[in-house]
C-alpha cells in the first residue's frame, strides 16, 4: 500500500498546488503508515518536492503529454497507482485536477471526495471533510471503496516543510491512441497577470465602481499586492470586466489568503464563492452592506477616495519591507 | 443529432442551508428548488442546437418525484421530452451509472451536463459518465460548436482558456460562457402549457453500488465580528493585515 500524489506543473515548473498536495500526501501517508509516492509528468526539476516529504518520485517524460489531456493523464495515474500498489490517490483542485480526477476514480474503481478541506478525520471508516453548498457548509463523506481518490481544495492545507531524501525513478506508461481523442489546439492566457486560481491575494470590484473605466484603481491596488483582479457577477454581465473574472457561486471560487471586496454588497451568491478565503476586507460606502457581517476588516468609505490612498500607503509599506 | 441534457435539482442559490436529525440530513423545509444554474446555461446552448441544427433534445434527472417540477420547467423552456430515473441521487458514482445507462439506451450523440451541482459541489458526474461509457469529455466548457461529427470546444483553464478539437459522441461539463446570462430563457405561458403535454418518462434505476456515503454536515465556524477601521487611518489596516492577519 502507498499514497500516490499527482504533482502538476505548468511549463515544467511546479506551482504552490504541487507542494500543497505533496505536504498533504505526506501526512496522509503517516496517518495510514505507508509511503508517499509523487508522480510528475514532464517536470523540469523534481528535487523541490523533496522539501515537502516526497520520499519517492516517479518521473514521466513524454512529448505526447506536453499539453494536458484528461484521459491520458488519468491513464498515467492509474498505471502509476497500480505499479505502486497505491490505494489513496491525491489530486489538486486546479482546472486540470478537477477535470481528470473523476476519470481516475472510475479507472481505479475508487470513491472520489472532491474539494476536501482537511486530513481524513478517521481512516477506518475513511471519513473526510469536504466543501458543500458552495462553502455554506461542509459534508463529512465516507469513502467506502478500498481505493480512494481525494481532490484537495486549494489553500486548505497549506505547505508543510518536511525535508526527506528522495528516490527518483523514471516511469514509462503505456499510452494508446484512444487517450488522445480530445486534442489541444490553442491556448489564450492573460499574460503577466496573476490568475485567480493561483493568487494568494485577490482584489475584487463590484457595481459600486460605477463603470468599467474606473477599474484603474482596482488594478493599481492589485499590482502593489501582486494580486489577481476579480469582480462580482453584475460587473461581468454588464461587460465592465471579462467573464473570467466573475467570482461567486456561479463564477470562479476564491480561496485566497486575502480577499479585498470593493463596492460589493455581499449578496449570498457572491459570499458563497468567496467565503473560503481566509481573511476578507470590505470597502463600502454603506455601513449596512451585508458583506461587513462576513468580513474580518471593514472600512466604511468611498472607493474612489479610500482605494488610491490605500495603494499609496501600501507602496510605502512595501518599500520599507 | 440527439442531445441529452443532465439536469440536477438543487436548492435555489439564496437558500439558507440547514440540517436536521443531528446534522445528518439536509433540511429542505422552506427550500425552493431550481435547475442547477450551470445546467441552465447548457440547456440554453442545447436549445440553440435544436433550433439551428435540428437536434432533438431530451432532459434527464436522477431523483424522486419531487424533482418533476424542475424537469417540467426544462420542458417549458423547450426540451422535447424528459426522463426521470426514479432513485435518490445518493452519490456521484451512483448517479453517473444511472445516467450512463440512459445514454447507452438512448444512443445520444451529445450529452450536456453542468460543471458542478451547486449542492454537493461534486464536479464528478460528467467525467465519471465519460469514463464509464468511453465518450469524449471536455470539462469547464465555455464554448462548443458541432459540424457533422467534428467538435471544437473551449474550456476554461486557470488564468485563461484553451481550445480543443474532438468528435462526437461527447459529454461536456458546461458553465456560463456557453451562453450569457441575458440569453437564459424564462418559460412563457405557451411553453408551460405545452410542457404539460410533453412526455416525461419515469424509469426505474439499475442495480448498482455507491462508493461514498454522506455521514454528517458541519456549518462553518461563526466568525468573530468585523473589525472596523476608520477610513482616515489606513495605516492601521495595513498594520492589522501585516501583524495580526499576517497576509501581507
Ligand atoms: C442564480 C444566481 C447566481 C448568482 N451568482 C453570483 C455569483 O456567482 N457572483 C456574484 O457576485 N453574484 C452572483 N449573483 C448576483 C448577486 O445576487 C448580486 O446581485 C451581486 O453579487 C451584486 O453585485 P454587487 O455587489 O457588485 O452590486 P450591488 O449589490 O449593486 O452592490 C454595490 C455595492 O457597492 C457599494 N457602493 C456604491 N458606491 C460605492 C463607492 N463609491 N465606494 C464603495 N462602495 C460603493 C454599495 O453600497 C453596494 O453595497 C447571482 C444571482 C443569482 C440569482
Ligand atoms: N441527480 C442528477 N440527475 C441528473 N443530472 C445530474 C444529477 N446530478 C448531477 N448531474 C449532472 O452532473 C453535473 C455535475 O454534477 P456534480 O458532479 O454532482 O457536481 C450537473 O451539473 C448535472 O448536469
């Protein structure tokens, strides 16, 4: 038995997700008294994983897998799990992870718990806490099958340093043409911008900003903080901002360390998608805005006055760091 | 083209979420149920296929009789017929197995599901179906065009979007972007009248296992009151974020 973690990378480089699932996998391996095996596909340098407890690393190098492909990746994970006798497979909740994890579950005849937020609360029976009702509640789910797939919710466990000696091994999966029936054609990435999924800090604007032309103050604040920008649903429906920035129950979920909501009232559907951010700051002219009830820090004030001043102050603060 | 749209029946997004029986069950008292919002987007996209490319459009739900009004609403929006698999949707795998059976029996070319249900947020049913019956699969789908058998689809990725090409038979996990909010259709009187006469077939579930079980629910910890900072004292906010919250 062992625990298999899939550590994803982007153009060969690991992101925080990869270290988080590895840290988590290490703890699960300790709880179940087994070993941790980390699987990588076309990663440049796997040695960083050793800082988070990766005792054994399986390295797949294969040009066919250069672009993410859910079916092929699921096939690789299945073969790795079988080779290692892994009965617990851990995958992150990125757009790729949540795409192919259900396929892995079917391949391995495993029960799948997505959006897990904690270590299993018990091993036998195997019970794990996961987000439900768009973070308005949590569900304790038992996985009843002998194989198990866990989708770890981003930023719910964090990084745990745990230096170990690793043993690296090349792994060559067998792929079939069938794995590539969905083929990559092109990608469009917002360059030079932090994505909401990867950001530690998200600065978000609502209808209180009155028009898309006023987004400069949001972007400048985000720039100083190295944050991603986001918006409420009406803002994207009105075309002030692209749909990819819409966060909330029907948009992207946010689980950053810090979420700054500017001119957003705090409707239940908005909160549902951003509630799992650790710290929330609200800037709103209306002291009765519902968002204050869900926030950690609040400022009653006009965004057009407060935000530029806050940006200036943060610049000074950063310069003195 | 034969299209199947998978509809999950979920509490309205404004619902207060409560539990009963010692937090072991969801308390549906006073809860309004709706078509899962992601499924509303895929249903509208399916209507375009029906109107512009002459597709047939069936909707399906795995659920008990209480989800029939949701299926009737989908019929009122324009689906041709509906199927209800008469079973409690206890676990994602179980639901996927039931839907896979419906798809096999109906020979659908294109299956449109939502990215996730807004109740249990599983995000697993479409992918599991794809794997069970070996259909091509695109998740977080925000654009799809079909010509003959050829499909071009766009999916959302972290920080951008990606275009892929594939073929029917296909299943997608779709979301807003397939169509926009303003395109969503509200059933009109004529649609509602017609929906009453459209076929809604109830089929019994196949015998299959579940892989997970819901044990209990927790509510998030009540948070401590929001600390208010004077708008003339932004240094205090920065200090709190740095020293107390340790997030900057
Ligand atoms: C099915 C469904 C799904 C939904 N999903 C989502 C979702 O995923 N995400 C989402 O965001 N919404 C969603 N909504 C919409 C949601 O109900 C709210 O309508 C929306 O979140 C409100 O956006 P807002 O806060 O930007 O605008 P408003 O509610 O109009 O709030 C604007 C706020 O700005 C403040 N303000 C005004 N001027 C200033 C100023 N100068 N400086 C500072 N503050 C100012 C006001 O006091 C007010 O609080 C959904 C709704 C439905 C029905
Ligand atoms: N009980 C159900 N009946 C029909 N379709 C469902 C059901 N549950 C989930 N689905 C479909 O699968 C999608 C993803 O759901 P889930 O995997 O539960 O998050 C939904 O948006 C629906 O399209």
